[in-house]
C-alpha cells in the first residue's frame, strides 16, 4: 500500500471516529425540550401520539447509526 493510500485510510478512520464521538451530542440535541415540544400536539399516527413516535424513532436512529459506525470502525 502506498503512503497516500495509508494517509487516506487514516483520515477516513479519524473522521469516522470523530463522527462516533459526535453522535451522543447530536442525540442530546434531538432530545432537548424545545425540539421535543414541537411534537407534543394532539396529532397521532397509527393511533400513537406523535411524541412517542419521535422519541422512539430518534432512539432507533441513534442505535442504528452507532451500530453502523462501530462495524465500520471494527473493519478498518
């Protein structure tokens, strides 16, 4: 492998690691009170309150993003 390939690989891994560190911050931001209150209306989807779908949707998205990042970091 050439030096440029190694440098590019190291740069990608560092960016991925930085993204993994930023994921909890993004999650905390999405669960802040001003953002959650946008979804606290009388609306429902499939019989479930919109706030319920938002909270568990964000949670599921964060779990899946963390899993994908962990797998990519493991393979490199």
